[in-house]
């Protein structure tokens, strides 16, 4: 019986110590987070798993993008061709300074568009002409978020494609029917 009387005060002391330690640790974490600089986005983006992006031309002449090896194999089995368009790396999970890349399919043909905003994605789906297929991945929104290579979106007759700066300029000169939609995101130059 005496053990029971000692157990209660001891339990309160242990509980009090645990609360005090938790508070001290929380304060330390908050102070560390508060002192973190914006360059931590570079460190965080370097820590995420990066995946290679592939551009395909579909049998309908549209463009299809994937960063998934299984999807890549399936697209090849459909007879779709991987293009020579320089594409780089994106992350397969969210990270600070990153933004999601939404892939949508135009329902009339195998032609795909990559959107970077929920508003555009939702507007296209609501039109009844597109089906949302999910996230392609996550890309740096800015250079400060770890982006190395700017990516632009172009459109022409219900076809959309992505291109880096030099390739975008080449498309616009050699294929003047393409319209420049604007810069949409950045990619990582390499897998690390």
C-alpha cells in the first residue's frame, strides 16, 4: 500500500518533467524554424526524390507527359513516341516552394495539358471537355525554390506542349502557328 502512495506523487513529477521537456523542445524547434532563411527551400528541394519527365507524341498528334516509369512503358506499348524535347526533373512529392503539376486529357483526342493552378484545372474539367488525370508531380515555382530550368507552355489547335527556353524559341520560329501561353514552372537540371 505504501507503494501506491509513493507512485502517485512520482507519477505527477514524471508527468511534470515530460511537460516541461516538451515545452522546451517546442520552443527550440520554433526558434530554429523562425531563424531559418529562405535558402532552406534549396536544401528542401534537394532532399526530395526527383523523377525524369518524358514527353510523348500520341497517335492523335497530341503531347503526353509522364514522370512514371510504368506509364512510360504503357505509352510506348500504345505506339506513342518519346520526343527529343529536352525535359528534366520534377519532384514526386510536395516540397517548400514547389507547386503541383496537374495533367488533364482533352476528351476528343489523346492530347494532354499540364496546368499549374487549381483554378485552371477546375475550369477545364467543368467545361466537360477535359478529364483530370492526377498530378504529374511537383515543380519549383521559382529559382529560389530550387528551379534550374524555366519551362514554358505553348498551344495550337487543342495541342499543348512544354518546352525549355531554347526549345520554345526554336518552336516559335520554325512552327509559327504555336502560341506562347507563358512560363509555367521550373524544373531541376538533374536527379540530385
